[in-house]
């Protein structure tokens, strides 16, 4: 199987690509690019320089693991390989890039899959609403029927209240007429009490006089 480039977009919005061999193993990873156009140009540069040994730079990590980078004609680093356990494995990786890169196709993973049409879902929702419509209509009809049945009862209650209104008015009128009479009676009682007050006062004085005489008589005898 031939190798392929996979172009992708990261979470930060920047672009990069991997070169995979025929067995799906990643043999080369690019640097990150600000635009998709720059990343695509990087892929083209790798294809042009993959078979030129002068474009490969052998390096070693801080842990002593060998790896390589590929540089463009302007000396800019396009990307680097994975870490290898030894120099022999690294050289095999360089050969793999040289074999797979020139004719590799590019799989653009940045292209979003077309969104599924929402029409079927909307149609289902509309169908459910259509089915529910008769039930709602029946419920509304029942409410109207109940109100219609209750209307005569409410009318009778209202009629009774209107019939009882004159009787209440007559009772109120009678109370209003009786009020002056009650006031006159209360006034007469008040006048009688006022007239009787002097007499009661005189009687109280007469009762006290004999009591004083008796007290005086007892005092003389002593």
C-alpha cells in the first residue's frame, strides 16, 4: 500500500500534517502552520525534497535517541520524525519517507462532513403534532360543553339573588323606620333617669342624717 499525507486542524486552530507509510505507521510529522494554505505548501515541499538526502538532517535527543528533520530549500524545518532506538532504525525511517512521500495522496481531515438534513426530523415532529391535534380538539370541546352545562345553574343562582334583593331592601327599610322610635324611647329613659336623680340624692341625705344623730348620742353617753 502507498503512503499518504493526513492534513488536520488542531484545537488551537492551527494546521499540521503527518506522513504515514503503507502500513499506517507515522514516519514524519510537520510543524504547525497558521493557515491551511501554508500546511498544503509544506506537503508539496516534502514531496519535492523527500528523495534528496541533503534535505535530511540527522539529530539526537537529550536522551540520546536519534531522529531526523527535513528542511526546505530555504533552510526552514518542515517537520521531524519520531524518536528511534538506534541510527539504523532512523535510516530506515528516512528511506520510508523517500519511498512514500513523492507519490502520496493527501487526505484532508479538515473538511467537515456534510450535515444531515433536518427535514425528516421536522416531518416527524409535524406528524406527531398532527396526531395530537384531534385529542387537543376533543379536550377543548369537553371544556366548552362543561361550561355550557354549568351556565343554566349559574343563571338560576343569579336569578335567586335578584329575587332576594327586594326582600333585603324591605328589611333594611323597616330597620331604618324603627330607628327613630328606638331613639325616642332611649331619650325618654334618659330624661326619666335625669328627673329621678335629685330625688335619689335627697333620699340618700335623709338616710345619712339619722345615722349622724345616733353617732352623736353615743358620744354624749360616753
